C-alpha cells in the first residue's frame, strides 16, 4: 500500500473537515483508494466531493460533532478555524486531530519524498514529475493539489513519493523531504509568515532539511530564489533558460501551442545534449516547470526517451489554461490564476495560442492579497482586451483592509475594466459571447466561486 497496509494499522477511519479543497481531497482520495474508511464535510457540495463519493466517501454538508463519533482521526485544513465544533469535540474525546499538512507528513515518513514548493507552478511541476516517473516504472505515490488531465487511479508500491507542498501552511516544515524542488518565490502569503523575508527563510530552512544524500533543484532564473541559493547547504541542482553554466539549461527554445527546445545536462558526467524535447502544454512558465521536472526525473534514473515521450503526451492540470468549449470559432478557457504573476503568465500564453481578443472575467481571491498587490493586479489584468472583475472571494478572511474590486479598477489607468457583481456574471458572459468573433477567447479566472459561474455559463451556451 502507500505506506502501511490497512490491516497492519491501528488507525482505520478518517474524517476530513473541508474535504472539498484540492489539497484535502487529494489526501482523502489517496486513503479511499488504499481501503481506509473516509468521511468528510464541507459547507457546499461540489464536483470534487461528487468524485470522492464514487470512491466511497461519506459526505456531510455543514459541521456537526456527530460526524466524528466513530472515526479514529480528524483532519482539517488551514482554512478551518481551530475552534470548529468538530475539532473541539474530537479533542475532548482524545481522538487524533491533525492539520492537513501533518497528515501529509505522516504519510510521507517512509518514502523518499520529492517535495515541490514555490509561489507558482508547483501543481503542474508535481504532476509532470509524477507522470514521468510513472512512465519510467518508478510507481510513485503522488499527492497533488489539482487534478491531472492524464489522471490515473493506481496504488503505489514504489519507494518514491511526489508531493506538492503549500508554503501558505506554516507547518510545512514538518514534512521530511529527500529532494526539494523550488519553482520560484513571490510575494505571497506574507500575512502568514509576518513578512516576505520570513517566507524566504522558511523555504531555505526546508531546503536545508534535505538529508546529506538528497538534493535541491532550483529555478536559477528567479531573482528572489537566487538570493537564498548561496545559503543552501545541500547539493544544489540549478536549472536555467538564461545561464549556460547551470546544471540543466535550455537551448533553441520555440514557444507555441506545443513548445520545443533542447536541454543540455552538465552534472559532472560531461555535457549531454538532449535534442527535440516537446511539451504538451503551452507557455514560458511551463518551460520552467518542465525543466525542473526533467532534472528530477533524470537524476532519479528515468530513461531520456521515456522522459521525452512523457513530456510530449502530458496534458497538464485541469483549470490551468484549460480549453473547456469551442463554439462558432469562439474559445472558452478556465484558469485557476489568482496572483498577478500567474495572471500575466496565462494572458501572455493565450496571446501565443489565439489570434483574437481576450475577454477576461476575473474573481479576486483573498482580501489580504488584493490589499498587498492591488497595483500588480491592475497591471496584470490590463493585458486583456476587456476585463470584468467580480466580487472578492474571501477564503475565510474578514475584510479588515476595506478593499473591493474598485481598489484594483482605480489603479488600471482607464483601461477597459469594470466591476460586475456575482449575480450578473453569467448574463454578462453570454453578452460577450454574442459579440465575440472567430478566434476570440473568453477566460473565466480565479480560485473561488468563478468555476461554478463557468459551469452555469457553459450549460446555457450549450443549450442555446
């Protein structure tokens, strides 16, 4: 099994508070596939929950201490308040109570774990590493905060695990890595760490927790990450699109719907030139993700031809520049971006793929993020030809900063950007679709309720 067989465990049943979140659902799914009894609750029923039910999840809507009468372990996400009635009741009953990251750490204790973290790109990088290792026969345990389009349900019997690590949870340092992959470091989750410098220090501490026989793979081109590289005390493998002194670097890059490039490997064995690497997902940001993935899989012994074939067939992760409809020459795209850097990457990639206008329907995520990055948000969304901003998704935060979508709009320098309330999003999107021409793209973007609006829009357009 993934770590220990159920029949050898004194723990057999789990209850997840906030089971609909991507990080929580991935762990719940893993336990279900491996034969454990899993229940969960959330404030709303979602497609994620529906899928988990097919694996055997017992779902409850809302919170009640009655949910956990017969469970051994209660698991909660960082978005759930510690004074939640289920958590308090579980503690009084002396049940095992774990944060999501603590359960992850327990699962990974007996694996050689590849931990992927960074402000952007970690889900795609984790997924590509896992997919390629599977193609190479390594049978990794995969714990990912998203849903791979090449989704495969299978048990893991290998010694390797690949896990996406969320640096927004200050307990991520409890995970014991064998290899750490750092995609980049951006101004994100500063409120959790008491400032950006503390976030960088935590990532450095995690990198240095690798054992002496492990290694750290870094994106050398990221300016913030470069600041901590000299202080990493373990073996560092550098990856670059700019510096030919890096251990893995790119040459002859072509960007398009299917990008192509060559890779030069220089890790002390003499330089190896790998020609004609093709990637099944677009965008410069994904070239970085794939280069880091290439380095990890090569060092873990996957054959070069296997790596190239895996990269070519890789379909990416759902809600990452995902084309969900094409009708009358108009394209509809679903995207998870919720940070200015991610928004820019998505919009620039869409410019490479499509020839028409970009109509962006954007849902900001977290009041704190809007407060800290409102200028950067204004610059990023201005890359679209038209942007409709809807209400800010709170993600359990209170609006102590008194920000709104207008905090962004006021800094957008008269660009074609305006506010639209939640209840009018679908109608406005339908009007845009009527006006759109061949080659135009409508993008629903965000990490909150925007995906539900997209589902309603698609249903109404499909039946029209």
